[in-house]
């Protein structure tokens, strides 16, 4: 079992990197079809499919916490970044570069990107993440307003 640090800035930097890779690959697809008029949207969607992967997740809850499980067998703890926002969790990773002879740039291992919208606010300071046997388990405490704050 490996613990994963909840690092908001690293996850967002990973998103920027992923967007740049998709942009570059989309442009390459545009050039491969000879440029000119065509569907920029189709090029972008094709690039996303080549580069990223959304694995899906399961969400459960008890009285105090939400638990999210995401199957990511191809990644290690050092490859994953989890960001906690008041209403959602963002999981990304898999940006190790590997040369690909079919492309003119180095492509990452399929990047994992999952956004989990939470049914209620969470305490961003009380989120933990562990990776065990290819399953990322993220636990987030529910955000509760104090009785004094709720009455005001």
C-alpha cells in the first residue's frame, strides 16, 4: 500500500501538460490529413483518445466520509496526483514519456484523468489517498458547518 500526497498544484500542472500534449497531437493529425478545411473537433477528440484515459470510478459514503475507488493498474503512486476542491476531486497522472516511432513527438503512457463531482462539500484538508494493488482509494471527510456558523 502506498500513500499519495494530495497536491493541488501538481494536479493542475499535470492538466496543463496534458492539454499541451493533446494540442500538439491534434495539430499533427491536422497535418496528416493535409491541412486545410476539416474538423478541428474531430482532430482534438482523436488526440484525446490517443493520449488520455478516463477509467471510471465508484463512489460510496458513510455518515462522515466519501470514498472513491479508481482502477489504475498501469500506474504507481509516484505517477498519480490528487487535487481536492470543495465540491470535487481531480485525479491525474501517467505523464511518463515514451518514444513512439509512429509520432513525431514523444507520447505519454495513456494519461489518467478523472474528475469526481462530490454530492456534498468536502473538507479539502481532510483528504487521503492510497494506492493498493492497482486501485486508488481516496477518502474525503464531509464538510460540516458548525452549529454557530449555520445559525448566523
